[in-house]
């Protein structure tokens, strides 16, 4: 049986297995299965590959999108430019080198396709909350679309002039950044009451809040945006788009 799956830790929040299992049923793909592989450490990656000889493709989620890179044989152009991988095609060989891996980033496709139809001319500058693997894909997309992007982090880095800490955010900053993308796991199941610590009182109907988190469907971040009349979107469409792109890569 062709085996595909998801690595990350924890994986209780993920909809990927449900999405692929339903896709296989719908499209009558009977020779494939999609499994969850929670890895407590990325060092378990190689034994996972050795112990699962039918494994041909993996998706990668929090917290391994960057940590996985040293284990891969090569990266495609987009993954290299972004510096994060969320999709791995596994090649099995009957030679001295039994397997090789190519890393891709399908979050770029999922995020840009999902956000583009909803961007308006006043969305010129974006705050990206979080500085992990997904934030790199979001930054790459928004820059390609032509938006000015700043990151928001819990930690200060004086050499990075395009980065705020949460405590630096104020009315002026929120007035000039009308797109705010949450790429932190705050609010993700089971910690559904958490939300990024931004000054929500300065949000307006001109603001667009995009939450990469999709479980729960309406996060505390999205609820606060709605309360202020802002436009909101969760990460469910992005999840489906990046998964379909990953399937294309697995089957190519
Ligand atoms: N919808 C989709 O298709 C999709 C795709 C990709 C990711 N996601 C979701 O996006 C989230 C991030 O994924 P990722 O792979 O980028 O994870 P990651 O590499 O671990 O990065 C998460 C970042 O969030 C910030 N962060 C972590 N814990 C925090 C906390 N307690 N408070 C404030 N900030 C915190 C950190 O930035 P600082 O240290 O700089 O603060 C960290 O670098 C996850 O919930 C994931 O499920 C969804």
C-alpha cells in the first residue's frame, strides 16, 4: 500500500489525515493510505523512513518545517527561497543509498491562492505574527504580491529593523498595517482561549485578519477581529490548497 503521512508534534490539531482519507475515498484511490507520525524529536525522522518502506511522501507541520531541512537531499526553488519545507517526496532506491528526499513548500501556493481574491488596494502593509516556518512562507508570498511586511515576535532582535515585539504595537502601527496574519499556534486546539497579544481595540473594518489556525474554525483571534468589524479568514482553505498541491507532487 502506498503510504503518505504527516510529521510534527503534537498532531492532535491536524485535519490532514481526515482530508486525505476523504479525498482517497471520493476519488476512488484504493492503493494509498495517509497516517499521522507524531515525532517527539526530528532525530526520529531517519528511523521512521527505515521502518516504513512503503512511505513515499510526507507533509511537515509545527515545529519541524525548518528543522527538517538538514535531513533532505535537495530542496526545490521555492522551498530554498522560503527556508522552510512542508512537503517531502521520498525516492526509494535499490542501491547503496536506499532513499533520497526532495523538499517542497506548498504553503506558499496555499496561502497565496487563498488570500489573493480578498486583498484590496488599502491592504498595502502586513504584520506577520510569529517567526517560524509558516511565517516564512507567508512573508515570501506577501512580498511577491508587493506588500510591505513586518514580523511580530516575542523576542527583540536589534539587527532586524522590520520586526516589532508585541509590546511595541500601538494605534499608529495598527493604523498603517491593515493586514494582520497570525502564524503562531496561539488559539489552536486544545488551547482555544489563547490569542496573540495585539491591541485589538485599534482594529477597524478596514483591517483584514487572516489566521493560519483552522482548528477551531473560529479562533479567539478571529472572534476579536469580527467584534471590531474587521474582515476575517481562517486557514482551512489554505490547508486544502496546500494538501492538493502536495498530492500533485507525490504523484508526479
Ligand atoms: N492553514 C494551513 O494550511 C497552515 C499551514 C502552515 C501552518 N499552519 C499553522 O500555523 C501555526 C504555526 O506553524 P509553524 O509551522 O510556523 O510553527 P513554528 O515553526 O513552530 O512557528 C511558530 C511561531 O509562532 C511563535 N510562537 C510560538 N509559540 C508562541 C506563543 N506561545 N506565543 C506567541 N508566539 C508564539 C514563534 O515566533 P516568536 O518566537 O518569534 O514569537 C514561532 O516561531 C500552527 O498553528 C500551524 O498549524 C497552518
